[in-house]
């Protein structure tokens, strides 16, 4: 996976100075999931777009596709790039997004954790 993420420092500078590059301009971080496709009858149910998280390891951004899929072993799976989130993980992510939304709105009850 790290081969897909190697960037030159000149390219990194370009990314940092021009954040509004078209989404597919960043290195793709994903998985073929060939084992799940063949052995677990994986099916992509919905393509949910892409995100562009920044990664300290490459000092830049990457493109990660979002998908809802199903396979015989795990059932419904939220795929974020090469990562598979199952029901419990999705609940944790949902709570994190809820807290983010509260923080964006300047909501009460937020405190800094040291």
C-alpha cells in the first residue's frame, strides 16, 4: 500500500499550496478486495463518493473511495478506501461525526481532553 502513497516533495508542495485540485489528482488509497470478491461473494451496493484525508506519513493528501458493500461473512460493510467498517465501527464513527457536528455548531458540553 505505501507504494501507492509515495509522493515527491515537489508534488507535496503543490498539493499544499493548491488544495482545490480535482479529487482524482491525489494518490489513490484503496484495496482490490479480491479475496472478498471471490471467496465471500462481495457486492458493492452503493458507491458513496470519495474523501480526501490528509496523511502525515506522506505529508499530503490521498483519495479514498467510500462504498457500501455486502459479503457472506460480514454482511453490510462500509468501505473507506482499504478499510472495512462493520456495524460496531460504524456506530463509533457515527458518534464521532455527531460530536463533530456539535463542535461545529459551538454546542455546549464540549471540553478539551489532554
